[in-house]
């Protein structure tokens, strides 16, 4: 049957494209039509504050709570003891003194450009491989085994009287990738080196993985996706033989004291936002809480172990109501509305996105259930473009570090919403787990493993179709 073409804003597109893409791009909700976004939580804000807005449908009372959480997220924490008891207890070892320093304007961090640049919005996870069957079982249940001296992450800052653990240096190697039409993209690959170790050598089999801070938008919606809807996309044995074998990570939930579905982090290593936030306070700022009650002080780090802290009568530094406020804030950061949703190039690019297989892992649409305690997030149809599952991304992106059920080649599918706002929010594009990709095209070209077919499809696209795909992604 011959294809039927129609004119759309001056461009000739297949009729089937228009019908299918309008169905994809518009979400019916009563009489309202929303572009791809975070449903009725979405914001129309653009510019540098595009990631820092409260959910648009928050009540006035809840916006006050959002502002309280924002203040603890944005403002610096201080060394104890201090007159600011609500936000003291920083350190003894830490990476930064405030959440916004990593999640810049609630957006992404980046790797240091060179030895003179700060690594403040990036950290390096540390672990050692299991050395026995018992350790392997423990690692699958409770997560990576910490490096014996330096723990689970390098902390490159310390309070006075305590030595920082070390210093992160980076160098870059580059290589070119050529598209079928001859256009060349230069890819860069980081080599991270930890120097000035203050507490002796690390284990000879230490595993290291650099991680930049991800954007904060839409996290509450991701947290509320029904587990069954996520697992519906899992195919760990690739039974349908499409080359895609996404699997769920199963991680330890401290409050539930049981294994739960992992949703957050580069390898889906955290089950809830509360635990994710408590872990960041503990590891990145050195702030203890009921969920994470112990400072990161190794057995040989005596000055760290005896340093004063801001723990109250409960024995930890982060007050429960502060963690609750920060968690409320992180649950309700709005997703920017898709821009130019009806532009011909954007509509065509959405079709290319599906045709070359990107939509298999970057799943467009979910809907939250009725949430009595979270009314702004209740019954929202939204479009994060992730399946929250683990996929083998090939040797080029491998960190060779296991995390619960995730192998050293597997990563959680990153959400794509907001990707077109990165330059205006963060001043640069720094994609993938270590920020190596300086453009969307570069990020796609780093895909391997299960994504190899899609990567090759991208390389083979004519320049016009390739630009349509990039226009679509930049619209999100």
C-alpha cells in the first residue's frame, strides 16, 4: 500500500506518522491536552530555574513545606557544635557542604575538566569484590562491600583536624566516531586517578566508579510508579529475543528491613527517596540520621572517629523532620513542559526515536495510582522515558563494579525528561554516569551492549533524520 502524506506546518509527513505521533505526544485528561512532561505537576518555567519549581498542582500549604525542604537542600551545613543546630554536624569527612553544590540548580553535576577543576559535583564509589560465597550472598542482599580503609566512597574534604581521604584527578582521552554520511563526533573518555591518599594504600582489588549528581526533577512520580508496571517491561532472559534484557535491581530497604525494587541511583541501588536522601546526607555531607546512623570513619581514621558531631539525644545529626522536609521537596520538583511539541521536526524525531529502538528502554508513559497522602502526584499520566531497569550497556561504559544485582556492565535507564534544558540550567551538557558525553549525540554513541542496534541505527541515519531525533530529545 502506498504511503499517504499530509502537509503539516509546511512539511510533508506520512499520515500514519501524524496520527501515531499526536497520540504519543498528547495526553488526554478531561479536556486538557498536555505535551510530554510530568502531567499536571509540570512547570512552564524555562531558563536557569527550570528544574527548581514546585509541582504546579501543589496546594498553598504544601508549597510552604516545599520551601522548607528547599531551604535545607539549598543552604550550606556547618561544623558542630554551632548555634545553627538544625543544620550542623557537617563531616568529619565529606564531599560538599550542601546538596545544591552537587545538584546544581537542582540539575546535574559534572566531572572536573582538568586537574585545576573541582570534583564537588561528582564522587567516586569504592568497593571490593566478594572473596567468598558468603560475601557474595551478602553483597547481593546488602550491596557493595566497602573498601576496608576508605569505605564506600572517597571523601575528599574534611573538617579542621581531620585529613581528607584523598584527591580526585582526571585526564581525558578522545576518539572520533563517523556517521554514515561522513559527519564526525569526538567522544571523550575519563581516566580518574585518586592521589594524596591520607590513610595508606587502598586494597589492591579496589573497584572504583565515578558518579555525577543526577537531576532532581520528577523523582516523586518515579517513586510512585506501580511496581507491576515497571516489571512489565523486564525481560531478563530475553525471551522475546529482541536483544533487550532489562532486569530489576533488588536492594535493601532499611525502613522495611527487606529487599525491595531499586529505583534511584545510576544502578537503581536505592528503593526510596527517603533512603536516597539519607544516604546522600551521610556519604556526601557526613550527616548521620536514623536511617544512616554512623559516620564514614574507617578503623585507621582515628581523628575522624573522635571528632565532635551535632548528634542530639537521639544519637544522630539529621532531625527526622528535616529529612522529611527534604524528601517532600525532592518528591515535588516539577518537570518542565515539553517545548515545541507540535513542531514537524519534533514529531518526526519521535518517530525516529521509536524506529531505531530507543523507546524499548526509554519507556514514554506511566500513570500513578490514587495517592491520598500525596495528592499532587495522584493519578498523574507522565512521560519520563525510562523503564527504571538495568541494561548491559557494553564494555565502553562498564565500571566493573557490582551493586546488588547489577553487574559491572549494567546501568539503570536514565530518564530523558528535561534533557533539552541542561545548557540553560547547568551551563553545559554532561551526560552518562560520569559526565563524559558533552552532547546528546555523544551520549547515544557511547551506548553499547543491548543498545548496540539502536546506536548503529543512529549512525546510519541520514543527517535530516538524525537532526529530527535530536530535535525531539531537545524538546523534552
